[in-house]
């Protein structure tokens, strides 16, 4: 039989394996999923085709019905609170209203889990992805079955009902007294309550999933308990009952999270099919559990972690003939390497040292840390020594983060991801080191194409990034990369573009909505020069800092930066903003920071019609204190760009500013309505592209 030969075993799974990976990628384009999974099982013939077709139809109908649920524009009536998250100045509650979930911000400590409340307000939907390769608010919340958030007109308490998770909530409060509460909550309750510094460290090392979606600590604990049951000479039925009880306890404590639910379903299926004397491989159990979880929680089709874990499990099974002949740490390193390859199109980084040390980190978190977390619930005195161990563990991670060599890669479009997984299938079929190295080169060249494509095409790209209520703009050309301001979500965008070097980071002024992410970018990206205005105190440090003044001229590759302001020191921080012109292609861009009318008057007086520019970044997000008639008349732009947050509390951009621009027939691009705004120049052709939030 084929199963006696590892190589033949892989051949047996080759076609279906490729179909599987396409199917997972197809989850992002849901219409592909059903057809590819049908093809997969057609090849395996593990389930009768008519039965499987019915199951697929059920899945597709479930998804269709879920997508077709009409979301009301307003809400008025009673709702139940099903989750409460405490923040520094407010609480975020999740309410269930007519079998739909919505988020509401309320005052701190006003409501608790199980409360019934009256709510009246307007329902707003979350924005879709507005930054290329960026965060998609809509699908993130849909993956949790949350349909939107409520702009509240009236909300008040009605009554309290005993919540199913009342004991879990009390345990959460009990755990909060411990110094090591962040780790205990993560490992016992599946709650992410780490500090921003801890989150950033775990993300940089690529190990945050160990606390959330992996479920490795539960799997390790069950494996340990099986050994204990074996030494106690328990019979199989007793052992099964005890394991089911343990699973139910952790399922409850983790609010039936997908990571533990997946392990539990696979365990139940293995016992059920064994009882029914039906022989199925572990791969079949993975597929069936995936299918069952989707049927019962169709919104998980949007969940990034759900799809990633499914890909990892399938690859680990299909590649097991590579590592099953080894034992110990080397075997675990091989598994870590496979996981790194599988998640590469999503993680977009290769942490060299982490591949070597990951098995040790997994063991530390899944065994001693998890066991200590359980013990501390009963012996609180161990909290202090456990916290000291955690501090030592994090000290090791911090040094690892500092010394780790990380290769960041550009994001791959969908078609390139398909090619990548095809190459990965071919790579893992390597039978010797030489073929393995050669096939790695093919993968390297695939990423290189997307790293160097802009230099090959000699394109110039300008991005006004949709960062919310702030400013961030990027100019990318073959000879120069310039970043202008950096509010938020800028570093992931730069990494996804495959940018490793920034020639000039220009921070127009020191307000937080223009510099929040600047230091983090400097710490992670090679920045040649930091350019600041002479009159503000910036909380940003860089070895090569330039103080730019009016009439300064910088040359960066083929680009020239001509500084016009500030002309003097102003009392207002906004008026001290750097003002400068850059020519991109055939168009002259004017960047204005947050200057207001006082600075505008001085600029007009100093430069007059030399301010003429084809494109202007409207000052101060479209505030009425800026964009005076005289200033706009002298700039005389054809296009106006406004960086502004959706439904911001300031009411930006002001309607008078918009009317002023429209009266002079200026074409307006706004990030709140159009998402990230992109300008491309190539071979004397200019093109504007927007990334709409709907």
C-alpha cells in the first residue's frame, strides 16, 4: 500500500494538497471555496460525493443567508450585554440585538455582563480595507459576528440576568489581582490583556499567535494528562470521559474559542469514527472539523487566524514524512521551519533566530507557564515568583528581539500567493539538499520581483495614506523614498510595500497626529535623514537630523524638495509647520502641514504666485482656520487632497472650505470618503487611484 512509503504517501496527497491550499486562499474569495473543496474530496473519495455535495450546499447557503441579513440603519429597543472590555477612560460593550451583535462605547463601570439595557441610536458599519494590504475593519469584526457600532442617542439600564459566563467573569476579576495576570488571562481565559510594549514585542517576534489561536498549551496539557492516566492504569472509557470533562472546562473558560473547539472536535471525531469502525486519516479529521466549524460559525470564514491554522495543520500533516524520522529538538525545529514557510505570505518576515529558538519558546509557554498559571489559581503565593520568571523570560525575548535578524518581505497579490503555494508544494517534495536549495531560489525570486518591480518600471508613486484623523504621505520613486508625517498604520504599509530604506522622513510639526509612529519607524526602518522644523520640540530622536528653513533646497535622487516655510517662529505649533514643494512627474505638489491663516498670509506676502501648484495638501485637515481665499487663489490648484478621519469630532473638513474649493473648480480627494489616495506617474502618464472604504 502507498501508506508504507513516505514518498508515495506524499504523491498520494500531491494533487489534493495543492487543491487544498487554493481552497484556503479561495476563502478570501468565497465563491471559489465550494468548488475547490468538492474537487479535493472528489480526488480522495473519503466521503460519498452526493453526501458531500449536500454538505457543501449547506455551507454555501449558510454563507449566502449570513451575507443577506439586512442591517437596520437605526436601533431602538432592549438588548443584552454579552461582553465588556474595560479601557482607560471608557468601556466597550458588545450587545446582542435581534440576534445581531454591535459595539457601543459607554462610561467606565456603568454596565456588566448579563445586563439588559435599552438602546436608541444609529448603526454605523465598519470600513473595509482602505490601505493597500492594510487592516480591514469590516472583516475583522465580521469574523467575531459583530455587524457594526452604535452612535448612541439614549442608553440606560433595565435589569440584570444571570450570565452563562458569570463564573468566568468572576474568575477574570479574581485573576486581575495577580501581578502575572496578563499571562494567566491569556493562557487560562484566552484574553489578550498585554501592555502595548508586550504586544509589540510578541508581534515583532511573530509569536503572538501562541497566546491566541494556536491552542498548543491545551494540546500539551491533554497530552500530559493522557500520560498521567496511563500511569494510573485507567481504562479507555474512563480516560475519554475525563478528557472530555477537561476539554469542556477549558472551552467554557475560553468562551468556546475556535482554537480549543478545533482540538476538541478532532478528538470527538476520532473517538466517534473509531467506535463506528470507520477508518479515516488525521487529515480527514482536520477537514471535517474545519467544515463543521464553518457550518456552525459561518462568520469564521472571515477570520484570519482560523484560515492560517487550517493551512498550518494541513501542511504539517502532508510534510510529516520529512520530520517524523527525527526526534527531539531538531524535529521541533523542522516543524517550526515548515510553519514559517507556510505563514510567510501573511507574516511577511523571516526571523532567523526565532526558527531556532521557537520550539523552546513554545515549550515554555505551553507547559511550565500554563501549569503554573493553573496552580496559582489555587496557590496565590506563587504569583510573585512566577512574575519574576515572566520578567526573566521577557528579558530574554527583548534581547532576542534586539539581536534577531529579521528579513521583511513585500506583500504578495492574490495570484502571486497561489504561485507561492505551488512553489512551496514543489519545494517540500525535495528529496535532497541541492534540490531544496534550488527550489528555495525560485521562491526568493518570486519575492524579489515584487521588491524590485518599481525600479524596473521606473514608476513614481505618491500615497496619501488613510490614517484617520492625522497625516501620513509616502513618495516612492526608483531614486528616492520620502515619508511625510507618520500618524498610525504607516509601518505595516511600508513593510508590505517591501521598502527597507527611507531617504528623508519629514515631520512637518510636532503634533501627535503627525508624528505618533515616527520613532517606531526609525527603530525598524533604515532612515537616512530626519527633517524637522526649527521652532517645535519633537519627541523623536535620530542621529542624522536636519533643521529645514525657508528657501532651503534638498535633492533626493531625481526629486527636489523646495522649502517655503515656516518664515518665522509663531506662537501656534500648527503655523510652525514645514511648507514645501516637490515635483512628481509633470505635477507640482504643495505640502502645507497644519498651517493656519496667519502663516498663509505671510507665505502669500513672501512668494505671491510662486506658490502656484497643481496639487495641494489642504492645511489642517480642512479646518476653517486655514485655506483662506487669498491663499487658495495664489496656489491655484487643480486637485486638493484632504487627510481627515471619518466622522471626526472636529467636523473636518469644514463645509465652507469645501465650498471655497468647489467654487474654483478644484477636484477634491478625501481620505474619509475615498480611503488611501494614490498617484502614479509612469512614462509621462499620470493616474489617480483610490481605495474606497465600502
